[in-house]
């Protein structure tokens, strides 16, 4: 029996008069790999923000398993746009910033922290770029750096917001392979509008379109999606990945 | 030679002032350039002129008036932009003009004494007092301590505020403290470079530094070096040519920036050609 990491209980969120999320329920277990899908503006990112504590729900609550998960044990890979890639920071700086939650107000990094960051950089195949600045990196390399920042703190839950937005297709397979390995150590919640790509890697779906529908398998049909009120354009499942287009 | 002691003292005072101005401008400038806060800082600078005018009018030290004005306007802009009640650039534009207008009106209303406006607008080494230099020296120490002790926290918050906000409860506190320190730095440097020119003293050195390095701590060090080179050379030129010091400093800094840009272009062209030959 797997332990529950996090329980979301009838959480509702609004921005002004706009209800973004209504009575959402979700249980996240250890080693879960949940794909969060749904239309743009349907509340996918809001769900992540609630878990991260960036948005306060006006109703409902979150229960963290106190022995395992706290906010400091959540890793977060935001959409690429949140950081400024022309900012003068090195790969090492950015990876180290993932340890910020374990530090106090001063954030002094020890040589142990640097070694740890060096290992993460090595695992991501970025050793030669350790002291390079972000502006010298390609899209795929940036994605790896931000993934490194998300996992260096050894999280128990990893939140990924649209990782498919990174354009480097060469690295895509590597990236999902990396996630598969990480999934042995942590639960993953991945927001994406591109379920065609992610369905081969995830274990279950959560469909978010103001309401949240949990689908406990990686196979999901167009009929399911319509029933959940989750209009999505394409989906792949089965042995050979293939694409089914929505009816016109 | 007659007046040589006075000259010696004048040069030493100028050099020490230039050093402290460079340390504060390098530290604050790297932050505002990296965070793309140059326009915001321009707004703070000009808003502080309102404090100078009111300072004269009520008979307190105008620098104190400017300090109060600049910190309040800096915090006001940060607060408004966090709450997103108004577009940040519009808020800055309004504050910018309001500060200048307030300053002019109150200086005009001050009975009897008409201060040397030009020295506040464009800076003048002649009006820099030992008090100003001591204040800049204290500011240098404060900024060096602040940016050294909190280096990583400030770096992470500046680079990716949303990410930092996820994990640190101190983000707003750091933003307000850093912005206030920058507002104070600007005010203290107004005596050196003037309201109109001080923003380039903060902006040009980091841009020179970033041609050669993209590592934050090195940008700070090279900015201080570039600022000191520019300010001391600017003093010397202005002294011998008898032209205004603030404007001369800025000219010198821009020329250093142009030379650095050209040098960088030449170096990368040579490297490309070498690579072509080797391949």
C-alpha cells in the first residue's frame, strides 16, 4: 500500500469573480505520475499554484503527509518564461538556487552543496557548461538546468508546468527518460496540453476544466474526455502511439 | 606654487569621492541593470528633486529631503506594481514629472536664497562636502556588507522572483530593502553627477562589465572598476579642460563603453577567423 503524499479536498479558487477551480479533489500517492490536462485557462496552472501555496483557495483544504511532504519537499519546474535568461547567472548558480528552501534568509552555499549541484549537473550532462551563463544555452539545455534546480533539493513531489514548451526535440526522449528515473524517487504531477506526447510516460490523468476529473489509467479515450468536459485536440494510447483527431 | 595645498586636497577629495561613488554605483547599478530597473531608477532620481526643493523651502538639508522623497517614491512604485493597480511605466512617468515640478516650485517659493540649481541638475565637485563623502563612504560599507551577506538570496530573488516566492517568505522584504538602498545610493550620488546624469553613472559601468562577463559577482567588480576609471578620468579631464564634471564623467564612461564594444567585436571576429583557418 502506497502512502498518500498529498490530499486535495474540495478546493475552490477564484480570481476576482472568476472561478478558476471548483471543488477539486485529488489524492497524490508516492510514485504517482499524473498528467494534468485540460484546455488553456481551465485551471491547470492554478492547481499547481495551490499546491505550491502561491494561490490561496477560498474553500477546501490541502493535507500534506507530515512525515514525508512539506512545501520544502516540492520541486517545481515552471514554464520557461518566469526567469530572465539574459540575467547574469551561471548554470551552477541556478541549480544551487533549488536549495533555497532548505536555507534560511542568508542562503550561504557550502562546498557540500556545490558538490551536490555538481552531481546533478553531471547527471543532466551539463558538466562542461557549469560556469556558463544562461544566455549561452539552447532551449533544451535551459530545460535541463531548470529541471536540475527542481530536483536538487531531493523533493518528494515534482511539479512540471508545460515542459513540452521547450523546443529542443533532440532532448525530448532523454527528458522523459530522465523523468521515468526520477519517478522512482518522487511523485510527478505534469501539466501539459500535449497529451499526445505525455501519455506514453504517465500512469494516470487528471482532467482540469474548472472541475477536476481523475482518470486512474494512462489510457483515456476521446469519449472519456468529452464526458469530463475536457476538450483536447489529440491523444495517443495503446502499443503503437497514434493520433486520434477530435470529431469535426 | 600658490594654492598647491588646496589643489592637493581637492584632488584627494575628488579621488576618494570617486571611489565611494564607484563602489555604490557598481553595486546598485549591477542590480538595476540586471533586473531591468533602469527606467524605475530614473523615475526615483527625478522624483527626489521634489525633496530637494521642499528641503530648501522648509530649511532642512536638501539631501535629507531628497532621501525621503526617493525612498517613498521607490517603495510607492514597488507597492503599486505588486498590487498591479497601475501600469508601472505610467506610474514612473507621472512620478518623474511630479518630482521635478515640485522641486522647481518650492525652490522658486523659497524666499531670498536661490540655490545653484545647475549643481543639483548636473553635479559639481565644487559643492561636494566632506559630509557628502562620509555619507557615500558609509553607504559603500553598508552596500558591500548587504550584498555580500545576502548575495545568494538577492541573486535568486532577482533572477526568478516567482520561483523564489514559492520557497522563501522574504521576497517582498528583500525587494523593499534593496530598492530603498538603491534610492539612497542614487540620492548620495546626485551630489556627484546631478539629477540628470546620475542614472548613467549606475547604468553604463555594468553594461561595460557585461561585455566581458555574465557572472553576477564579476559584473559587480568590473562595474566598480569601470566606474572608478570613468569618474577619476572624468574629474581630471573636467579639471584641466574647465568643463562641468558630471557631464565629463558620463562622456568618459560612454567612450569606455564604445571602446569595449569595439574591442569585443574585434576579438570575436579574430576568434571566428582563427576557427575558420583551423577548420
